[in-house]
C-alpha cells in the first residue's frame, strides 16, 4: 500500500486581489509537470479538472509545483484545436 499524500493548495493571486475582466479561474489536480525553467519559474503543467475527461494544459510562473497538488489558477483561457 502506498502512503497517502496530502494535496497542497497554492493560491496564485495575493489575498484580496480581484481577477481582471476576461480572466477565468480553474481548480484541479496537477498530474504532470511537462516543462519547468528553474531560472525563470516558467512552467508547463497538465491538470485534471472536475467534469473534463481530458487533461488541461496550463502555463505560467508555477515554480516548485509538484504532481498531486491541488491548484487554483487564474488567467486567460485559450482553447487549442
């Protein structure tokens, strides 16, 4: 049996900050870190979102995130064909 893991939430907005018009918020579990630049923090990740069958890709400054963590992300949503 594998040891249980506690997921961590990392808010990306400072407390009390409001989202800008045109932004969306996503909450999901980090499944995979596809790319991470240690110098800049720029990271590409794959998330599982409730109600979506496929993984969702998110990019941005996500330095230090680990698979299994619960994340709440905000930004622009750009569907890719």
